[in-house]
């Protein structure tokens, strides 16, 4: 599959969209998300046995239409074989978020997202067990949290450029982004804004450009050849406008969720990451980007010995974090498709 082929595919599979009302949702930290709603889209047909479900949660700042490109008969996730459900993360502007929920709590975690997603699957589709949870970046964090939260309900997970716990180096990056938003004159405290902080969001995008792609990517000049930009200044302008359609409070809320990612932050494990990893029963495919600056190969290498059924398959790419979402990169898209399809064909754990 060449990234972007989805635009040329006629839709030959059924799709559904919806908004799932959760009521006032009690969160793990003790707060309540009032009138909580999950936006979702489903692709394909649910089997009579309800055993072909792949959950595909969204990533940071993304909404489900932006991640549909890899769904297709020749794509990473085949909707003629699998029933693919895309739940929008809290804070992404489609599900409950600061931009549409005035009393949105200070912190909504990955734990809260997966608990809501389980209710969506059970109450909307009658699904109690998943063939796989596939996720990239914050979606990969949710995949890990699914396997940790519901160890008997998940056969496989694909952790694509993600980790079980947000690393300290990653948190430095996240706090730098928070600081940029907090320094905006429009910021009134607590990640809320009196008006759109345009200058801060442009700076936000530039910081992202330095982390999302690797040093090797820039050294090879791919920032120009892959984007068509005439020079570095023009390329950076594409990042300055990347979040023009996103609300600053939503971006801030999801940064807090990302920073708090930790599958061991649970009474069952008491903060012991090795113990939390060892309790996972699902087959785990770890697919870090070889040059990812957020979720390093070393993070997954450290997790691997504690997992019961797992394989480590780094993406051999200089596209940094974006190797895991290679819309503009056919070579990485082929690698991703082949690895994920092989994993989905593997037998579930005993």
C-alpha cells in the first residue's frame, strides 16, 4: 500500500459513526467528567461471534478521520476481515473536551479513556473481548493500558511508537509545550484561555517540528523534499499552522493525559512497572521507530523481558516519530502493514 491510497479506494465496506453517552463519568483520580461523550467510527462488519474486533484509538491532537488512511483492503487494517472501531480520545475536540465541556476536569487519563471505551464496546456492540488493540503514539499508550486494565479481554496489542510509562525525557518535551501555552497572555490558568493564543500556538508547532522528526530526517533534507517547502523557514510555517483547527485548551488537556501515562499507576501494581507488564496476558507487538525521540527503542527493550508474549520489531526509518504514522512515506507504510498483518494472523495467547 502506498500512503494516501485510501483517497482512491471506493468504500467497499460498511461504516457507522456515533456519539456514545456515558453520563457523569467518575474518573480514576476522583473527579467527574459531566455528561461524558465518546465520538466513534466503525469500519467493516462485526462477525456473528463478535470475535473480529480491532480497537484503534486516536493519538495526540488527532481526530479519527485523520487516521483512517491506513484502513482498507490493502492497508494496515483490513475492514473486510476486521471490525475496526475508532474511538476519539477525550480532549480531541470530538469526544468530551475542554472546548465543549465547561467543567472538564484538570486530568483525564488513559485509564479513564479505556474504561469509557470498554463501555462503548459492550453497550453499543455487545463486545466483551478484543482481537487486538492497535495504536500509534498516545493510541499505543491506550493499547498498553487496555492490556493492563483488562488482561482477560484482549488477545493482542500493537504498540506502535509508544510505551507503558511516559519516560522522563518525554515529559521534558511535554512540559516545554505546556510552558509555551502557559506563557501566552491569553492563558488564564489551569490550561484555559480567554482567547486563542495564536503566537503561542505557532511556537508550539515549531517545538513539535524539532521532536517529531529525527536529526537524520533533517540531515537528509527530507523536510524539504517530502513537503515541497523551498527552505527551512517555509517548512517551519507548515508546522506553525498544524494546530490551527485545534483548541488550545484541548491540546493542553491531552498533554496532561500523555504525561500521566503509566500502566503501573494502579492499586494492583503499586507503581511497579515490571509487575504491571508481567500481568499482561495479551500478545504484545512492540514497534518503536528506530529514530523516535519520544518513545525510544530503549524504552521498549526495557519492557520486553517482563512481558509474557511479546516481540520487538523496530521500524527501520529516519522519519522519527512519524515513522509510525507514515502517510507520506510508502516504504514505512509497507513495513507497518506487513508487520501488523502478520501479528494479526498469529494465534491468540493460550
